[in-house]
């Protein structure tokens, strides 16, 4: 079962009117993802976006983190997906950062033109406990919200897979809420609060909104199916290695006489959806220490630390053997790996 947490885009007014918000945003992409999610309500949550001042982003991030935390503990949950629009993306990035020290992994994040203009959250960098990021962004050539920029375009971990695509439509249309023809001035949409109109017509905005949905939804659905499938049983371990518990650490091996090898290292069987950072989060509560795990398993993993395969047997070294300088060095490598 894949659980889902959604945070929609900004409400462009000083105070929230839930009924009016739902009327305007109810057909947006984030709401559509939520409504099409094939689970009971306890496995998914839709959260309205912040008001225009952005002062409630921190509270929304806390709520999103609490929702993901609760859903991760539900029986049968095999993954967590988070989807956001506009500053809702900054909120789910902040939520993931709150969950990172707890070892809670977010398999997928979908951003519909993520922006961060709030004093209460920092959506600049996607933390290392996120596996996949897919980002639909507005094309700067359309001159929609030209000074807003985008957040969530930087990832903290080399293990995070980031993909993006640009669309010739407004910021609202990327979120599934294109502007009507009544918003046009001399044939182009003029967004509220901007000094100049866009170079986008209402007809182009509608086409762009649909193109975004065509780009995002099939990928979200395919990843949902991938992570929802029960993993295949692991291959039989080599003779002399105790049979591991699938996806969990096992009892140590007998001491070895090889010099420099820790006595009784643990073994771990890789499962679908794993990454080196996720595994180090499980064992050491620090996803940035994944280079230590990689250094100890290069013969198994190979030259690319981003590609680990289900069924691989990894050695989990004794982290207490590393001094603080070595740990800090590993964290810097993990943070800056490219």
C-alpha cells in the first residue's frame, strides 16, 4: 500500500475561505491526484495550501510531516508519496526534512511548479530521505511570475533521482488551474499582482495545463504500482553466510581472522525502493553517512552508488570504528556527491 500526502498551492488572499478555495482549486492537479488515489482515506490526505502571506507554511509542513509519519506506521504501507503545487512544494520539502532524522523515507515527490516565498519554511534543497523527484516547471519564456523562481531544484543526496520538464503556461496552469479568457489583456494573460502581462494566451494556458497532467500523472501512477508490488524473495546467500531476514539486519557472522576486518559484521538484503542513504538511515539514523556504506560495499554495488539492486547482500560496518572527523568527511561527501 502506498500512502499519499498532498499540499496544494497558495490561496491568493489574506484569509482562507475553504469553500471558495475548493471551488477554485478543486479541479487542480494536486486535488486530481488525491481523488484518483486508489486507497481508503486513512492512507491519503489532502491539505489546502497557504494564504498569500505564507505565514502558515510552517504549520502546514508540520501537519504534512505528522500525516506522513502516521501513515508510515499503518499496517501494509510499503511507501510514502508526497505531491505539492506552488508553495505546497516548499511545505512538503520542509516536512521531509523533519522526517529525515526519524529515518522515514519518502519514495516519491511530485512538484507542480514548486516555489518558496515564505519566512517559515526552506524549500531550497530536497533532503536526502527522498528517493525520486519529478518537477513540472513553468517556462520562463512565457513571463509568468517572472520573479518567483523555483524551489526544490537541488537535491542533498546523489541517491535522489531528479527529473524536470518545462511547460509554456502560467504558474497556475502548471498546478492545473489555467486562467480564463477574461484574464487576458490584448490577447495575453495578466496575472494578479504583476506589473506586466505574460506572453501566454488563455488558449495556450489550457493546453499547457493538460500537457503538465499528461507528463506527471502516468509517471506517478507507474511509480505507485512499482513500489506497491511485493518484492521478489532474495536469492539464496553464499554458503557460510546466515540467511538474512528480508529487508532487516541479521545476526552477525562468526569472527573472521582477516586483519582489519571487524568481527561479526552485519548483513543486509537490499529490497526494492532501497537506496544507500535509506539503509544508513535505518542503521545509523543519518542518511548522509551513505559513503561509508558504499566504501565497504564497492565490489557488490559497483561504480555507481545510485544503482543498488534488490537481493544484493551488503556488509554493514561497525560505525563506532569511525571517529568524528571521518564521520564529518563522509557527511560532506554524501552532501556534495555529483
